[in-house]
C-alpha cells in the first residue's frame, strides 16, 4: 500500500477535553489503512508537515484525528485555526505500528500502553480486534494522563470495557483529584501489577518518547521478547 497525497475537507472539529481536539476529515475515497497507521498533514504554505495517528476505523470516507494542541507549535496552531469546510492535504497512510496477523494467531495477551494523545491509534486498534476480528485473547489498555479532566475518551473506553469481558482498561493519573478511584502515578505503576506472560504477550506502546523507552526496558525485564514490543513515539 503506497502512501499518497489526498485532498480532504474538515467536516467537524470539536474540543474533547482540555487541550485535546478531534478533527473529522472527509476524503474523496474510503480510507484504506490498517488501524495504528498515521497521516502526515500539511500544516503551512511552505509544505511543513506534522504526523497524526488515525483515531478512527478504516473503510469510511471520514477519518478522525485526535490532536493535543498543548505543544502550541506550527501543527497545533494550524489545527486550532481550522474551520469546518476548510480544505486540507493529507499524506497517507504511513507507519508499521499495527497488529500483525502473526501476532493475532500466536498471542494470548495484548498490552496497549498510551500516554496523552498516544491513545489515538490504540482505540481503533483495540476496536478492530474486538469488533471486526473477534479476538478472544486478553486485551489490556493502560492509559496515562495528568489530570482527570483531560480524559477525553473515558466514556467510550468505559463502554467498550462493559461490552467486552476480555478488554480491561486501567488509567494512571499523575495529578489526580482527591476522589480519583484509580491509580495515582504513571503507566509503569499499573503494568507492574498486570500479569505479564512473557512470550505470550505482545505490547504496543504509543506517546511520549521517554515513556516508550522506559516501558520497553521494563517489559523486556519482565520477559517479553523485544521483537514482540511495538511502538510509536510522538516526537
Ligand atoms: C508517528 C507520529 C504520530 C503522531 N500522532 C499524533 C496524534 O495522533 N496526536 C497528536 O496530538 N500528536 C501526534 N504526534 C505528534 C505531532 O506530530 C507533533 O509532533 C506535535 O503535535 C507537536 O507539533 P507542533 O507543530 O504543534 O509543535 P512543534 O513546533 O513541533 O514543537 C513545539 C514545542 O513542543 C515540543 N513538542 C513537540 N512535540 C510534542 C509533543 N508530542 N508533546 C509535547 N511537546 C511536544 C517541542 O519540543 C517544542 O518545544 C505524532 C507524532 C508522530 C511522529
């Protein structure tokens, strides 16, 4: 599948929570990608680009991007300035951060770890496994954020957890409020408590580059083979 430049039109843009926005882009054709892949969006007239993971499922004309505008650089400002009806240029679909058929056939447990907007590709990857592929192994998502108010997909992920008994969601907040019932700390504090079955586990890490490095090391120490650890660094 070769990446190509595709014209798109903004069909919705909504603030999900805090600095996180969702951008709906309508393409001319149905989007043919594998959940986990990303697009490169042209963010200024000089042709500067920024990468954004596709946060929705394939085979629809609309794709969704979840964008954290906190960095406030060229890409963030471009996304903030977009209005419904604006034309955009999308280059896609890119990247190898996907769940392979081999992984599906051999693995009993899939661990997904995301920080911040790093949950963007993980949700469609998990939905694809549960809804489209009927994966019956255990799927564990560990999502790290700073504040409870920033949890932009809490309701959606909670619903998925109620619908599929093989999907487990854990959230670690570094700065929770007093009433937060979950884990206070970082994603590593959660994975320390999850039963990792070494060779039978594959891990998918996405988001903050430091988290990816630390988590990869931790999982290798826990017996997960390096070739079963896949990652996308938002750098
Ligand atoms: C494969 C890939 C997929 C990505 N998918 C997403 C996605 O789905 N959603 C999303 O929001 N972002 C995603 N990113 C990150 C995104 O491409 C940009 O790098 C990020 O949004 C910053 O762009 P900017 O132009 O606003 O800031 P820049 O002008 O690039 O940087 C401004 C300042 O912010 C710092 N900075 C850069 N990136 C980040 C960051 N991620 N977090 C905090 N500070 C940062 C820089 O060091 C600099 O000081 C992805 C990155 C990659 C490589």
